[in-house]
């Protein structure tokens, strides 16, 4: 009727439509970055193009690998949320801990920011704006550091504090080692190449070598022959080594010493390989390379054995998590024998590849190095599933054992019943 109030109907798009819209925008953004970056590279002369790509890629590939690790960690948490594994209890997380959706949100922002900065670097450098191009990676690293160490209640302050506190406990293991401590330290060993590239990138920024080719010289402070490279590569393994010693001091378990020995086997692999740049080639081939090969085989096989026998429990591979709501995907994994073969074979192959990556032979082949580093992150992603489930099974078994010990046994209940019967009989006689 005329003059009657018509209620406003709010039309909200469906979540599926919003998800598809975001995917389309993401793909368009990716195409734009690829097109601008490719055109910028093609503007360079052919003799400088490879060096230019190597330098640009060097600043951004560690952050891309970090983004990949965050994406996969979100997948880990999503699978744990669908299963009976209570990862919040395993890691002693607060109620406000990040869910897999929030982890993916952080990974999305990092995935957007890093390629955008890289595209701007390529475009500005190819168009002669060298100073502006040099500021792009510096600005990106500065922003990420400010977000990580910001004391303000924003960008998930409690989770950032938890992460930084755990990192500090890893660097200085002066207290009892908890599961989150050595779990994160194990992940850091898989990201030693990331830390090495970050060190070299920051070194160039500090020494104002960004957007130059000076760092290719062997005697450069941040060059490929720098002594800092093997030191940074070995640092996560040393942290894990001292954690094992601290655990032995607290528990007196000999397995802690065997675990420490495993991490110590990575030290000769790294330093024997680094000698390639500091000794004569003939001497390295005749003497140091055989030692490096022997140490690489020992490290790979020892680490493979420890993954399968100690970090995982082979019995959990028959379950592949106890999902609350089994689906077609989980039914394909549940109790299948091929899962054994895949886990054992893939872990062994990727272990050997990662040990080879710790060498100096592939230092300038950046695409191969990036691929091997990404595969090691995928191996660690697979390792996380079985390691966390194994820890959860230990916690539940210990809890069930404590509950059963608190409950009276059948014999105690019978004795208690007989004592009550005898006592009641004596009372009846006295009356």
C-alpha cells in the first residue's frame, strides 16, 4: 500500500561466491606480476640477465620458502582439527592460539607481499631506477621485522610472543626442554638453507650491495666464499645438539646422547663441503671429497633411521590419524599398505637430497637449490603428521596409565568387600 514501510532486504553473497572471487583476483594478480616481471627481465642484456635474475631471486626465495612452510603448517593444523589429535594440548597452546584459517591468512598476505616487492624490484631496476630498486627488499625485510617484533596488541601478539619465546629457548637451552622447543628446532634444521640465504641478503643490505654484482666476487664480504655461510647452516643443528645434551642432563636417558650424535653428523657434511672454496681443487677431490661422501651417507642413513624408529612409531602408520568424520580421502589413507612404502621411500630419498644440498656444489644453481629446499620443507610437512600423532599417543597412554593406577584393582575390591562382611558379622555377634 502507498506509504507503507517496505523492509530493506540485505543481499549477501554466498561464501562460495566470495571464495571464487578471491581466487580469481589472486590469479589475475599472479598473471600481472609474471607479465611485468618477464617484460622487465627481457629489457636486460643477455649477458647480464642470468646474474640479474640470480640476485633478484636471492633476496626473495627465502621468504617464499617461509610462506610455503606457513601454508603447509596450516594444512597440518587442519588435519589435526579433523582427527582425534589434540595438537593444542601437545604444544601447550592457550585458548587464543591461531587456527588453521588464521595461519592461512598470514600465509596469504606473505604470498601477496613478497612477489609484489620482487616485481617492483625487477621493474625499477630494468628501467634504470637503481636506488629505488635497491630499497624494495630493504623495505620488505624491515616491515616484516617490525611486524614480528611489534609490542602492540595487533597481528596476533600472543602467538608472536609464543613463537619468539620458543626461539629464545632454542638458542639458549638453559631450562628444561619441552616438546615445542625441540619440535620447532627440528623444523629449523630443515630451513637452514633459508637462514643462510637470509644472512647473505641482510649482509648485502648492510654493506649496500643491493642491486649490484659486487657480491659475486670470491673475496666479497657477502660472497659465495664467505665463512658465515657454513656457520649459519650448522647453527640449527648445534642448537638441537645442545638441546639433546640438556635433555640427557635432566633425564639421564641414553637415547638423548644418541640423538645428539645424529645432529653432530651434519657438522662434517657442512664444513667438509665448505672447504671446496678454501683449498686447492686437486686436494679437495683426492682427500676431502671422499670424507664428505662418507659423512653424507652416515648423516642421511642415521637421520632416516631416527625418523622412522624414534620420532615416529611404525604402528601409527597403519592408522594415519583417527579421523572424527572419515571421508573418501581419509578412507584412501586408512590402513593402506602403500602408505608404508610411500613414507619410507620418500623420507629416505628426500633425506639424501637434503644432505646433498648442504654441500657447496649447487650453490650457484639457484633453481635446483630452491627446488631441493622446497622438497625438504615438504618432507618436514609429512614428518609433522606422524611426529605429533606419536606424541599425542604417548600423552594419552600415560594419562590412561595414571587413571588405571588410581583405580583400585579387582583383588583390592574383593579384599575390601570381605573385610566389610567380616566386620558386619562381628557386629551382629556382639549384638
